[in-house]
């Protein structure tokens, strides 16, 4: 039983560092010269992390969409109408 727990901990550590073919394909599709340099120096996991960090910073730096100034025409709010097909029951359901 102790060996089972030990092996499960070992396998859990191996799964976290495993790269899939999809990860590698994504890296080569979106990599730039800086990412290739990181790949050569530090290996695939670090290069992939660097690529993801750089992409996350790029997303954060995008400007926010412009806000419409108040007073511009906008659609009027319509209240929902009740569905008259289903009315209240005629007697209490005593189930």
C-alpha cells in the first residue's frame, strides 16, 4: 500500500511536466525569435511558459473599448409580457 502511494506521487509529478503534441504545435505556430532563443537556452517548458506570459501581457495592454457618452439614443426598455397560455390552477394540488 505504501508503494502505491509513493508511485502515485511520482506519477503526479511527471504529469505536470508533460508536454502534449498540441502544446508543441501551438508554440511553433506562434513563436517569435525571442521564444526560439528561450527554447535553445532553457528548454521547451520554459519557452512555452514565456510565450504564454508574453501573450497574457499583450492582452492586458489592449485599450478598453470607447464608452458612449450619456445622452445618445439607445433602445427603449420593454417589459416582458406574461404568457397567458398558462393560467393559475383552479384548485390546490394536494399531493
